[in-house]
C-alpha cells in the first residue's frame, strides 16, 4: 500500500479500512464539529469526515486525522495493524535514507489553485473556520496545518504547526514560542529591522506533510516529507510572495507577519488537556490571498485530554529524535518512548547501565537539546525493562528510584507557557523546571548480593519450566494470551 499523497487520498484510505466515517447530516461549525472530533479522540473512534457544514455549502471537515496509531500506519502506507515499534522502525529507516528533494509544479497542475481570492475578495469568513472548543477566544483557522516561511539570509524553509485564530476577516493571531524556528527568525531578523515576514498557511495537507511539520527533525520539512513518502512532494509558487507550498493542499492562505503590530489571541484548549494560556497580544498574520480546491476540506485537530494527534504525533517524533540524538552521542540507549498520555511531557529511556551517572547524562543531553522545551520529565530504566509496558516501567519507578538519590531537579530551564503546573510568573516568561527519575540500580552494587532479584515469571523460573507452562496454558483451562 502506497502512502497517501494528499489529504483526500488519506480520507479515502481511512474510510476503506474503517478508520474514518462519513457524516452526511449537517454539522454546525460553532462547537458541534469540534465536539464530534473531541469525542472521537477520547473514544479512539474513527476520524469524522463531515461532508455538510452549516452556512458553508461545498466545504467539508476532516477531524482527528492522526489521533491513533492505526491512522499513523495508514499515513505511511503500512498495515493499519502495525505495532508502534514497527511504525517507529519504519520511520527511522526512511528518515535515515537518501534525501528526497521536492519538485516544483506549474500552477495549472496545482489543485490548490482552483479558486483564487485576492484584493477585496479576501475574507477568512468565506472559509468554514470552526469554533473548536466552547470558551476558545475565537474561531481557529489553523489547528492541523503548516505555516510556511523561509529564512531571509540562509534561505532554509520551515514548515511549522503554529495555531492561528481568526481575529477579523483578514487578520489572524497565534502562539509562536521564542525557541521555535519561526520565533527565532522573527526575533533574530525581522522584528529588529521592522520588516514584515512573508508566510503561507497550508491547510489540509497530506498526512506525511503534517507529520513533517510537527517533527523536531533537523531535515527541512519538504525533504522530510519526501523521505517519509518515498517520492518528492509537489510544491507550487504562491501568488503574492516567493514561498512554495504543497500543491495538493486543500486551502492556502498567503500574507505577511506584522513586525510592529499585535492583536489578541486565545485562550485555546491545549494539548495538555487544559486551557492554560490567557488571552494576550501575540504574533499577528495579515492575509493577502486565499487559494483553495473545489469542495475543499478543512482539517481539524481538537486538542484536549488524551489522546489526540497533538499528543500522539509529537510524542512519537520527539521520542525517535531523542533516541537518534542519544545514540549519536554514544549513549548506550536501547530505546526511547514517550507515551502520548503523558501529553508529551515524559520521556522513558531504556539504557544499558554500564557506568554511573548515565541517567543524569541522558537528562542533561535531552533537556539541553532543541527538543528539551517540550518536556520536563525523563525516566531512565534498564534494558531489562520494556519501555512500552507501563506496568513494568511504573514498577521500576516505584521500586528502584531512590527518593533522595535518584531524583535530580533542574530549575530555571526553558519551558512553555502551557505547563499547567507552572506558576503565573513562570508561564508568562516561559520558565520551566525539569526532573530526571533515575530508575537504575547503582553500578557499584554487587549484582549477586546487593541488587534485589526480580520476582516474575520470566525471571525466577528455569527456561524449561517456562516453556512447559506456556505450552500447556490452554490445557490448564486458561484462554489463549494475545
């Protein structure tokens, strides 16, 4: 099965596998669509494809596109039943392969150019922008999308998923953290010079393009998308600036980021499961042009309590990128996993404990990297603990982490204003604290006399006894173990 090249191919593949449902009755853009997506996330139900939107004939919604591992597998052209480790290995294999540059196509071959609004015709209210959560500060244009920018000096392209709220018919505002790629470009170049920054927002991307926009990878997102898909991503020139955007996207917004003007944004239901950040003056986007496909589909991510694609996809890519980083530094890691229900706040790292202090070394590398601001807990377990099995991890945490010697706290670190536990002062100034939970037996303990013996089926019985019990399990009267 090939990876879907567009959001439309992805929707059809999900419907075919039973991982999406068509909703034919009319759905209200004000809260109802958001509520459907939220409930689907909380039930791990099929993604809703809403074909009839109140007040917006001809448009549709696709919600919760990647909130399950089944849909993530489909996005990569894999069997929907693939396990998480299988998906992870395939992601690492593809992203360690040859770079696949994008190709530029003519405007006539770009579906996103089927409708073009310029000048006085530009009006965000012509799009079915949803009110995602009751209590949000406004209708959110961008919840599952990519904001495309290009560094004015280096020329490197960035696709980032920065939320965007509709402020009026031509203005959006959004949260852009200073440690993000766009935040750095604005603070390093555009804002000191008082220059506007060209941008384009692409909505309704192929799932792998959206995955690339979320991934904290050093590989440029257009190339990363091509590597994941196994073929070049098709780009097309914008109408009003020199940026290039995915030609098969559903909707494109072109414009400029205002260097000296900010409007209010928020609050918004966050990936942490809380509404944390207050309404404030934030980065402001002025829209100069809208292009869109016939019968365009707006994608919706509804963030809240686990699990949605914000948690699932971010935890997936953060874990794999941290594993790459640690291995590049020669750390004897055996795996890294971030459970999406941690709201991508806790890294679980498996390691061969061959020397003392390795847990702190891992924590320092993790928190000191580009990935660090997105999480604040690192739990280090040994290579005998299954990092994907929470029962084993929790047992290791509760029995091996010394309350005085095994917990290492780092104060005044980079954080985000979205941490629910942070004080109002810490949220305002993006100050975080970090913690490492060292769940390793000390290396200076004698392995026979000091390290306690783990009492479990696979550790205390001879292999022949284990094999006999497993072979006779159903004969004893038990149902088969899946």
